[in-house]
C-alpha cells in the first residue's frame, strides 16, 4: 500500500471517534486527503529538481504485443520498428493499450487478465506498457517517472499514427498510477499531433499526489475524446474527485468494496469489474445521480449507462451502482437501485 494511504487510514481511524456527525467527518477526511496529496506533490517537486537525466532508466521501458496466443516484447526504443513489420500491427483495428500501476508490471495477472479478455475478442491490437523499473522506486519518484513514461508512450502512438493508425482508435486503459500515465500520454499526443486520442479509461486512478491537483498534473477529461473513470477505493489509494467525462462510483466509490478486507482489494476491484465488462458487455449498469446519498434514497434520474467495455462515449456526469461481493459482480439494472440497508458514512460521501 502507498505510504500516504497508510497515513490516511491511521489518522482517519483515530479521528472517526471524534466526529460528532458523518458529514463533518466526511469533510475532514477529504480535507486531510487533499492536504496530504499536496504535500506529496511538494516532495515530488523537490526530488524532480535534484534529478539528473532519466534517459538511462527510460530505456528499461518495454512494449508487449499480445497476438492470439503469442506474447512478444520489445524495448521501447525498438518497439516502433518492430510493430510496423508485416502481420504485427493492424492499422485498421482499434488498439487497446494497457498500463500497469505502481510496483507492478505488464505480466502480472492484473494487466494480463484485461489484455487476455480483449485478445479473445479477435478484434483489437492489444499492447501492454511495461515500466516496472521506473514504477518500483519510491512512490514520489515513481510519480515523477510516470510523466516520462506517458511522454514516451505518446511518442510511440504518434509514430504509429504516422504509419497509418487513426488517433480515435487508440484506447488507453490505465490502472491506478497507470491512469495518470495515460493522461500524460494524451496530453503529449495532443502537443505532437494537435488532436486527441479516442479514449482513456482510468481504473481507480491513484489518489496520493493527484487529488486536488490541477488538470495538467493528473488524468483529466481533456486528455482524450472520451475519458471514463471507475472509482472503487477513493480516499485511500484512489483519487477523490471526478476527473472524466463520466465517473462511475461503484458501491459509492469506496473506500472499501463488498467482499474486500484490504484497501488493495478495493483498489483493484475497478480492473476486475472492467474485465468482467469485456467478457459480458452491457452487464454492469449504472445510473446518473448527484451523490451517493441521493442514490441511497433512490432519488436518481432515469438516466442509465453501461460501465466498462460497452460504455457510451456520450455518457456525461456522475454515475452510481451496486455490485455483488465477488464474481460475477454485475447486478444489471437491479444494481441501479438501493435495495439494501445504507452503507457506512465513508460510502455516503458527496462527490460533486
């Protein structure tokens, strides 16, 4: 778990007994989390100012191509020439780019399950970004490195577009810290090509260092034509605020998800839900609402959309839903109504 996440949990648990009302506690928790994220950015800035060239560590970055049953990897500096060889990269297909998070890699089950789900469709180019060495430093340094990874990924995508791929066919799926890498890739791609990527999906974007940050410092809805975000562990490892065109708050967005005992379980629930949506399109339904409190009172407007694979690019606003505690998570339309007792005060946070 991130060091800042541990601090948040310890302080929040200690102060839970001191709060006279859930609303006051909610405000306190959000303010505390925002200040900790600001402190994280300040520390990261100091480390950035003391760094030398990162070219050497950037060269450790790899791109994996999953094609049917074959997985091929290329050093980032050789990836473009490798991908444009015959029968490697199909410019007529959409391209799914999966980006792992902090202290992870492209071959972990978290990334691979998502890649394999897409690969089984036989409809897409499936690429995985591996920046394990850059994402395994201290959290502060990894946050700094994430921007470099995003910039280098944008360069590859721009070259692939020059080769004949269409920018709107690029869909980046970022897990935790990888969501902000995707955001920076979108930002740099716009600088290079003067147009946007088609879609970015943030799978519980990392919160420490990013909550209450300016849009240019994190994933933002301006980074692609459509940015959808799934929140499952807010106020711990996930970002607190809405940052996309459509933000989906699963069981209130967290901090804990049904069936989870540890924050990491809730944090990665967003990816598991997305994998399920690829396997069973249109199975996970959400309803637009102003807040989780409004959802709990069944006062949402009749505006429904699908989470994940089948998400409509015209979706806008905040969406809420319930799920089960384990696979299969989807409740269909039943998940858009509160048929259970209200959840705890953490999960009643207003997110507008």
